[in-house]
C-alpha cells in the first residue's frame, strides 16, 4: 500500500556525500616538489585539479587531472578524476579511472570502496560485493565499507548477509545513524518490524533530522497496526520534507497522512 524510501548510501554519499570522506588530498611532500618553473608540472596540475574539485568546478578538475596524467600517471590523480566522473553520474568512466588507480596501487582501499559504490549504482551487485570485500580486507576498521558491502548484498537479495555487514559497521562505529537505518530496512524486508523500530529509534536519536527514518518508522508503525504513532512520525517527516524543500516527498507524505486519518474516522 505504501512505498518506503530507499536506503541511505554513504553520504556520501549519495552522491551527496559518497566520497568527500574518501577524497585523497595531495601529500605535503609532493606539494613541496613544486618549483618556480612557469611550465605546468604534473604536481601543479594535480593541485589545480584538487582546488577545482573542492570549489565544484568539475569540468575544470577533469581537464586538470587529465593534463597531469598526460605528464605522469598517478594513482591519486586517476582516483580523483574518477571521483569527479562519479559525482557527475558517469559511473562507467568513474569505474575506468578507479581501475587505472588500482593498476598503479593494488592496496588503494578507497579506490576499491568507490568502485564498489559505482558498480552498486550501476546495479552490478556481484562486482560491487567483490570490490567492497577487498576494501574491507584492506581497511577492516572502516565502518563505511561495511555499509556499502551491506547495501550491495541487500540489493542482490542477500538481506541476511547485509544485516551481518550492518552489524559489523555498528560495532565499529555505534554512532553511525545510517548503519542503523539501513539495518532497519533489512529488518523490514524480513518482516522483523519490532527490530526495525528499535533501529529507526537509534538512527533518529543520533540524527534528529533524519527524515527518512521518521518516514519509514511511521510506515513500520502502520504495519504494526499502531496508527497513532504512525501518524505522529509521518506528520513530523512531512514538516521536515517541507523545510528541506522536497515538495514531491512532502506531497506523498501528506497523502499518506490523509489515508491513515480516514482509517481512524
């Protein structure tokens, strides 16, 4: 009857924040190699690309990283150019650049993590799982990698395996609201709605403006036949959607509220 919202990616990301956490900035030692030479060097072009990336000049960043790579192939430059393609929604170009970065640095955990995410957004869940597993093996204490791995497993149909990954993310970072939220979605899929409520509770406790958690907790209360609590959450989520300027989701939520209110009359 009611459609729930999708899972939150590493806000990362979605591409709201996927990889800001993963952006590889130029090492100080490499910056120190710049000279007064007026001829652009691979280092100066790379630095220019980083500056353009940080200011949102994505086409300029692509051009600068490409020019740097023409002079000297570099894993970080391929990675950051891949990130720009990723932000722009060109997932295949992003995958290509992450692969080139990995060809130069096979231990580049963030390149595996971001390529996993690009594969995930391309709905290639098998490759996404393989890359996230490599990222986890290289950085077993990175909770975000476990969330990405769980997302890929969940969408591939392995919800039980996804919950295990979300468990691991929460063990590493008990303050990660997204991990609780995604685990709640998994519990919903498995019809463990009481467990889902507890996880939505925790995600909201950690992030009081987590509108998707309010919305989906409201739907979960409806599934548990608690119309009053469902209405409370949906009304609250409608207020946040309105404040955020998300008029589409606001209208959807208002319509759901109206339907539930009719059930109580």
